[in-house]
C-alpha cells in the first residue's frame, strides 16, 4: 500500500525518476546501507546528490510544500505526539495530525531521511513540509520551553546520583527457553512466573541479574509489589491447566452501536447567514452524520484561513468539509450551547458532557473546546451510553493476556502502565481494568480528562481544563482517600509520574495510561521525562502496550497470497491470508469494525534492574523479551492467521515492512 511506503524510499525513487542518479547507483548504496534513510544520507555524503538538488526533488517531484512557519500555529495535540527531546534533537516541528498523518516542518532537506525512524519511535506516520531552518529552530524553542525540562532533569539526575544502583554485568550469551520449564528457574526470583504463560522467543537474550538484591535497594515499594507475585503466579499457573478456548468475539465498536450508512457531505456555507436556529439545525446534522458514519470523534480544526470538520472513524481521521475560519465561531458556540457550556467564553477552555439520543441510540457526548492562536479547537467524543465497558476478550486480548490483567486488577499492587499512541485504544483497556477491579469489590478512584464510560462503583473525577485545579492535584487528593485502586488517564508530566510512584509505594494498585509506541518506549520516555530510575523500577509491576487495527469485512472477505506476509516476523512462508474487497455493507472500504493487538510485560527483577540502571531502549527491549513478553507483532500475526486482519492493515499500523 502506498501509505505504508517509507518516506526515504519515495525520495530515493524520486532521485531516479528525476534523472539525478541511476537505479544502479541507488542499488549499490542500498547494498552497503540496507536502511533506506541511511542510504539517502550516504548519497548526500558522497556528493552524488546535493542538498539543493534534494530540496528541488522534494518540492518539484514529490510536491512537498514550503511553508512560512510564522503563519502556522502548531496544534497542541500535535506537540504532545512528538516528545520535546526528539523535536529538539532532530529539529522537527509538529504542526498538525489529520487523516492519520502527523505533518512536521523540517528546516534541513536532509532531515527527510530521519522521519521514518522518528515515526517508528513514536508510533505514527510522518509527512514533511519544508521551512526555513532558523524559523523551525526558533519555533521549537517557543513551543517546547527548555527551562522547565532542564530543571526537572537536573533534579532527577541529582536524585539518581544519590540513589544509583550498581547492577554491573554485561549482557551476553543466548538462552533458549523451553515453555515447559518453570520460567522462575531460568531468570531467578521474579515478579510473575510467566514462562509457561507467555511465549519466549528462541533468540531472547539472557539478562544478567543485579549482583545486589534489587528488592533491598529499592526498599518497601518493591517489597509491597513482590507480595502480589506469588498470588498472581498461582492464579496464572492454575489458569493454564485447562485453558478455555479463545473465543473470537467481535468487539463492540461504535460501528456496531450505530448505523454504518454514510450520508452526503455537510454544507458549512449556511454559517455565513446563520441565526441561532440554523446553527442548532447544523449541529444536529453534524451529530446525525457522525453517528451514521460510526465516528468516535468529531473535530473542528482551525488551520490558517480555514477550519475543517473531521470525523475519526475506525481509528483514522477523515475530512468531511471545510469553510472559512471566520464562520467557525458560530458552529463552536452551537456545540457549546448543546453541551450547556454557553457561558464559557472563546478565550477559556471548556469541557462538558451530555446524554443524547441520536439515530435511535442512547449516546454520551463529551465536548471539549480549547482556545489556540489559530482559533477555537473543538472535539466531540461520541460513545454509547452503556453501564459497562467492554471486557478484555472483547477488546481483542488473548486468553492469557486477559487473565493476567484480571489477576492484576483483583489482587495487584504497584504501577500498571498502559501505553499506546493517540487513537491506540489505551482508554478502552483503562476502563476495562477499572470495571473489573470494581466488580471484584475494590474501591476505585479515577482521574479523567474525558469520561467515556460511567461506572457507578468507581469514583470518577472529570478534570476541566479551564479549572485552576489540575489532574495532578485531584490525583494527589485521591491518594489520601481510602481507596484500593488509584487511576489516572493519562500521565502528562513528571509530577504525575512521581505521584503514581508515591501511590504505588503505599501498597495501592495504580492504573495509568501514557502515550508511547509500545511499553518499552513508554518506560524509556518516562525516564527521559525526568522519572527517577530506581523509584520507577520499584513501582512498575505490569505493562501493556497496544494498537488498534481495522478488521476485515466478513461479507466481502476473500483469500489471497500477499508477498508482504512473508515479511512478518515469525510468519511461515507462503501463508494464506484474507482481505476485504469492498462492498456496500462496509462502504467499499473492505473493513468492518476494529480490534486491538497487545503486548503484556511483567516487570520481573531482571527488567527492573535494567530500568534502575537507566539503560537504553534496545537493552530494555532485550530484557522485556527475556521476561516472556510477546511483542505486538506476534499478536498481530495471530489475527492475520485467524483471518481477522489483513496483512496490509497490520503493516500500516506496525510498519514491519523492510
């Protein structure tokens, strides 16, 4: 699929098409540098292509526009998607995310060759625009202030120096783990006995234990978390005696709650001469259309001189209509009035929640409005009015993964971290955990920026962005409440991390979501954010990484042999797969509904030792695989084998293509 083709590959192909170099020259460089980004940089280094020629190819052959950064205001959501450390290091300025793509400004044309690696790191596809280098650097300094980060990192470094742990040892050798052998015998005393519960790859590296007892070093926090290990291990082991067959349950999505019939495009020009009655009618039309199309979010996005009406459908953004920016305020005010937020001015953030019946369905709409320099940005969340979230199996987890999370919600201690990028489904897992914990008789306190499900047995706190009391303050207050489970959706700052660690140290189960491409990336980002390594290692108990993939429409599915399937790690050669051809039932898309792909990481003592050492992402990943984590690509492969997900869709989400 074109959308899965790397940016570097497109640039190299454009070099050949434009006649700057020959296909043989590109092939020769590729032999020495299989990574296409590295191959592109090598062509520049050898002088076969100059930066001026590269700039011409980007603008002329590939149609990448050149923009004036001073006339753009990056979306707050886009800034959150690209960590400050990466933005500064690579000199990239995120501008906006639309239709599943994060657009970033680059000041140096050669930076186009790092975008694939950055996209893989943050779990998003990137698309560049060109800008003046100094303007990009200045904008990054403006939107990613360095002072606060420097202060936080300085404090974290000082703490780390005072409490550093000498874990010693080099990572070497290979170990082949037999799933029939007790995993605890291989890696020593661990947080969870998972060797015969999760698969361990044959090439998993053995991670050397710390020469000192990490439990003693980390103190009471680790000891409290370890109290849970024996109970969980017993529960998980007993669950494997006669495992129930994995049910292929189609998850309940918005597409199943509402009709999937598409409607005609929405005409926003009525706003030019609209009175209150016409605006109210337009709001109703937008809501009816969103529900009919199965949208989970409605966006009103200001952008330069226009604003865009965008629906998020099946995890991806689809542009519906646009109009001059001057017309937007009337429509924003109409949505605010609908959500009983009419008294909130355009210069203040607003958050409201309202129950509504649309298309014969009982729904809950959460309306969020934020003032930006480009204009008001409004997002409406559309969710079914149901008393209970979906269960773990409905979300797409395997039987083993579901049992691990159930055991954690029932008897767990420490920090349970859920990591996924935007629209990766982490909130669904968050609510499933809250619901299961409440059903097990636990008292649960949850701090949320958007209440997608109302759970009567859970104390849910909705944090209004306009309130002087932020999420951290509400979470800190919850620590003093008599609760078994504390939860926050989502962690945004190092202060949030410290509070979560403090709560975990009090013997509570802390459920938290965090933006990251996978669980290892999320832990590494927390460390980069300023979390103290030893304290974070002591708190972490279980990690969940996930993504959302679209499922094949059963009405138009057919078998195929896709050569791309051979590139999936662990796939057998010539595997027969399925793909939707497109039919009226699925809107000619070939997809119907969505499901999740997951990885579950038990934070064993060897993994904690690596976190305490503040090691690199690659070292953390090696430790995670040795601990028995089945990576997301393996979860995706199982769904491809089952005929639920197409190969191209899995490649779009995980980008496994070489």
